[in-house]
C-alpha cells in the first residue's frame, strides 16, 4: 500500500518515510537481520511485528548467537550493525503463549521501561495493574469470595515524536502478538484507562464479560470502543434508544480502550500498516503528509470499505485518567466520555456529574 513497484513513494514523503524507519531501527530490538535485509518497506513493517512472536530469549540474543545453526563460514561473514538499536523492555512475565492462552487476557500499551521517553511514564504499567486489580476485587477484600484473576500483558510502547505514529507502531506490535493468543475478542487498553465502578461486576470476570459483552457484539462489528469521546452517529441513529447495548458510530476520538473480534484482527492490522506506510490521507485515500496520523479516521474508513461497522458500548466501560499525555506532550485532564453530547448521556441520560461511578 502506498508503494509503486516495491519502491518508496516519489516526492517529499520519501525522506520522511525513510526517517521513520531510521527511528524504527533504534526502537525495535534487532529485527533487521540477514533475513529481513532487502525486503520492501511493507515487508519491513511485517518483519518488525514478527519479532514480537519470537521467544523472548531469542529476540534479545546477539545476532551471532541466533545464527549458530548456520554453517561456520557464514557466521564470520556477518557484518555488525552500523547502529545498535535501543532495546524495548521485556514484556512482563505473566505473558502467555497460544498453546495455553488465558481467556482472561487483556493487553496494555505502556511506555514504562521504553528508553528515551518522558520520565512521567515510569511506573504507569504497574499503576494500571494495581488499580485494575483493586477495582475488580474491591468487594472481595473482607470476604471469602475468590479473587478475580486477569492476565494483564504489557505491550511495550514505541516512542516516535510525530503524533499518532508511536501508537500505530505500538498497536502493530501488540496486535501481532495478540494473534498468537487466538482469543475470540482482543481487548487493548492504554495504561491510563480505568474501569468505571458500574462496570466491575460485568467486565472483570472473563466468563461474565464474554456473556455480557462479547456474546452480544454485533456480527458486523469491525471493533467496539469501550471508552472514547466526541461521538458522532449515523443520520438514521435512534436518539434515545435506551435498550441498545452497542451504538453504531460514524466517528469518535480516543483509542485508549477498544475490543477487536477475531474476524477483524487481520483487517485492523492491515489498516495500521497502511497508516504507517501511507501517512495521513484524506477521505478518498489521497496522501497528504507524514507529519501525523489520525488513526480513528482511518479505522472508520476501513470499516466502511469492508462493509463493517464500529460501535460504542453502552454504557461505557472505561474512562481515561488525567495525567501526562505522550500524544500531546503535556498534562491533560480526565475524560469520561460522558461529557456534553457524549454517548451515555445521549442514550441513557446517565448523570455525568458522577464522573467515575
């Protein structure tokens, strides 16, 4: 996508595109070895994502050790990389492979441990885990009720200064990794996503979550937002449809909490790759620039092209805690998604004054 005969696009975008991959080489652990040299640039994106599916000890071995099965003379022909890429942090030890994938698994993108990022990212994945488990087990503290288990997988965030590119690269790595789990629905959060109190009973336990949410997910869903803001609806939307659990959306913003059915996972990955390669495009797919990305617009267009729809869950499950934003490079306030003209307010008349309840 966006390539002509396997070559870089002509024009100003090419230089910026090359710069993007220079940044990739510094942020992704040694994916560009002898097997990926010479691939076209879409192939480089795929090779980068494939690294996430290798065993961790193999990802972080020196290149010569990984080549020890090759003939001895080939080892000596290897040339050192001109620049040693920065190491992304190891995902946390509670990661699970497809052979025994835990159905309670959720994926959390966090720059905790990512080299060179703002220090305000320190401890944010740990904080997510702590607050998630505290919310889900609040009612169990002084009882004999079993602890609700959630397998929380850390997807290391990728730093890229242009708005949207870091998240796109992080999603690419995270969702490629999620494919190994073969879950019915893949749930992805950012590390500042928080559960509404009202959602604890229905969302924490994976069996209840499956029954209450995933079994009700419309068959034509490209994905569903569990939180977000600035909701826009199709012209045929029913204004006060209090019975609808999934509200069809025309556009929204905020990607800090979403769920992707298995059938859409590859399509969403393709859309993310198209963004990384093609840059920001207009509604007709015409390339405009590589300065920043607007992933939500790309996702809605991708759903429409595939005859799918994007939905918002009703009422919302997740709110966004305030703090430092890596996207906007500044502190931002909390976002419930229930501010003026938001989804739950319009549909069910929920009191937005109780922000986190």
